[in-house]
């Protein structure tokens, strides 16, 4: 039986020609038979890839052989099947969208919060002089979060900078930030330091590494992940489910995307309501003419958009002229 792995990783490292690197890296990933989603920017890499254990091993060894990426800490999950259907590698302005693009103000390669290994995070998190800060979005921390963590009402990580004033009350505390794999904390902790917070830490490797190395103790619920699994278990010490069905209020660990592609909202829904509403968040979405078929998972592969041949023809005509 073929064994598959899913790798979660990021690396802040200067890439001279990110756009060309993305194109070349896509070909490399496809040559290994990998599927996944990688963001390339001039500031580094952010990826989740999945494939056979052998292909993943080759991928990790190849990246580690490049001095720019030698320090990547891969989080490895064994999975029954690849966690993606296709392979995407795209060039963007940031590897995690924050709006913090001025390297003179925020540069994770130069200054971030102190990295805490999972065992050290576990030892510190319950102290009276500590505040645990979740820097993820609403739909993520509604599914699972650390016990007693401060959460923020944000729809996307790019909303985090606007929340700094709400955190001012904690300036005299040790701030322990965390996120899924660590990448958001690099910029979140750097911004907190820039804004005058003096004692800032971050969970190295995020929730995923904490689950593997510290048993996930006191992480309540499940962890949202950005692939077709949608969520993973973290806590093997004292697990509890905290999320509830949006529609009926019953406790449920299941996170889905609304079957209406024009909504596509992430939300928690129990199986009974999922069957009744066909994977939609509301009656309105269920009646939408473009509603996707619900197979019980709530994960949908993005359908390719049809090419506008008329517009393409116009571009070719202009190029010829």
C-alpha cells in the first residue's frame, strides 16, 4: 500500500527573481508527482505539498540543499491519500497576506518574537504574567484554540495590524503568539515589537508542531488546515470539542465550505444540517442556481473558469498590430 505524506512549511528568505523561481518550482513539483499549494514571494516560500513518502523526501532534501532554505522546519503528516488534487505554485507580493510590506519596518529575517519550542510553550502558557494570543482568523479559532487564549475578531490576517490598539492592555505581559504552522506569528510578533510590546514570543512550528511534540495539551477543538482535510486533530492529552453547528447549535467538530460558490464561507455544521441544507450555510445559498453537489466533505476543487475567446482574440489582434 502506497504511503503518502503532507508537508507544511514556510521560510523567510530573499529570492532574487521570485516570479521565475515560482515557474521553475512548479515544474519541479510536478516532476515529483506532488500536489499542493505554494506561494512564492521575494521574501520567501509558504507551502503545503502532498505526495508519496519518497517524493516528499526528495522534495525536502532538495530544498534543504539550497542554502536559502536550509533551515526549513517541515511539519510532516502521514495521510491515506494526497491532500490536494492539483499542484499550484504562484508568485505573490507576500507569502502570507498581511499588508506589512515595508522591510524597514517589518522584516522577519531580522527581528521577530523569541521562538518557543512546544515544550517551552507548554511550560510558560499558564503563568500569571503571560497572555496567549491567537493571530488567526475567526473561522480558524472558532474550530479550535488554546484554552484561555485571546482571540481577535478578524476575517483575514491582513486585518491583524488594525487590532494592535485592542492589545495595548497587555503591554506589561509576556505575549505568546501562535498560529497553524508559525508563519503568521513571524510578522505578527515583529509588528508587536515594532509597536512597543517588549516581551513577545511565538510558538515555533505552530499548533501542528505542538500537537506532535507536546501532545496538543490544552488545545481545545480541532485545527483548521488549508487542504482538502479541512481540519486535523491536535490534542491527544485532554481533547475536547468547542465548535458548534452554525445552524442548530449542536456541538460538532466538522468544518466545511458553503456549497454555494459565490458564498464559499468557512463554517461549522453538523452532519444532520449538512444533509438537510446540502452543505449550504442557509436556505438562500441552498436555492442558488450554481450550488455545488455536496458529498459530505464540504471540500470543493476549484473549477477552471472558461476562457473568454472573444477577449483573447482581441488581445492577439492588438499584438499582431
